[in-house]
C-alpha cells in the first residue's frame, strides 16, 4: 500500500504543485492514483489556505476527489486545524459528507474523544503515532487501539542520516500495536530513508507533497504523481 498525502500543512508558498482547492486536490489525487497510489490523505483548505475541519470545507474537497478516484480517501483531524479539543469534537460531529478514514494523532489532547466519535459515525481511524511524543504510551493503554484501521507511524526526525534509526526505534516502541497494520513514513529529509525501510520491512507507506518537496535525488518534485512514481519504483 502506498498512500499519497496530497498537501498537508503546506501552502501555495511551498510551490505551485501543492494542491489547495477542491478541483486541484481532485486532479492531483487522480494523477497520483494513476501513478500507483492506493489511498489518499488530504488536508481540506479554506480559500485562504488554512487547514479546516469545517463541514463546509471538508465536503467539497471529498466530493471533488471521490468524483475522480475509486480509492479510499482520508482526512486529518490535526489539532493545528482546531486547537480547542471541544471545538474540534464539535466540528467532527457536524460532518455530513464523511471520509473513509481520518487520522487522529494520539498525542494530541482530545484524541480519544475524537476517535470515539468517528467510530460512532462509521469512519475508520488511522492512529497517528509520532516519534518524539507520548503517543506510543497513550495508544498502548487505549481501549480503542484494537479497533483502529491501522497505525500511522510518523517519524519526525528530518535528518536523513538518523531517520532510519529513529524509525526502527519507533517500531520497537509500538511492538505489536494491537495487531493492527502499520503504515510507516517520514518527513522532510527523513522521508526517503524511512520509505525505503518500510519497503524492506514489507510495511505500508506514504509519500506526497505533505511529507517532502523533493525527489530521491534531491530535485524538486513537480507533483504528487511524480513522488508516487518514484516511491513505487523503490
């Protein structure tokens, strides 16, 4: 499984290739799926480019992407999009158009409540477990752990020289992860070393402009599709 992460917290300032509008997200998703992506992760954006959990922002993005691709589509519930846990939960409850799955970062305040609400709504959960946080410890005692769709093991070490070691340490901390599938990925300079490790270990992984703006050889990536094509050839 290679998931494409279309945009993340990036903005138009990061390059013209970063999709922002529903139409651009849909086009980029379709190109990435044609290149080999098997699922899509997206951060729906307001017209001014901010991540949002508002149903008025989420619905057009999901509808546009689903009109172009047949694969599962997931969204973020990151605290940066709505820092107040109570308001974040209220936003999720307002969703009328639902994603196939949503990423819930277990180290963030209110993660358990958001995940429980999503389960009640029939939305799958990617348990975001970031290195360098207490996410592993929180997830290890969570009653929701056995129910998640998969664990999204995110290596936050951006150093290409140490990211693989950081990834191995995170996997060791996770242990059996309630027997759930693990998607392993890195970010920035650590993206490609961690992706190659995931391939060697037979784990799912992800790639896209959210995680890196660069191809394996250091050249700027023109699109998510170009990154996906490079990933499936590793």
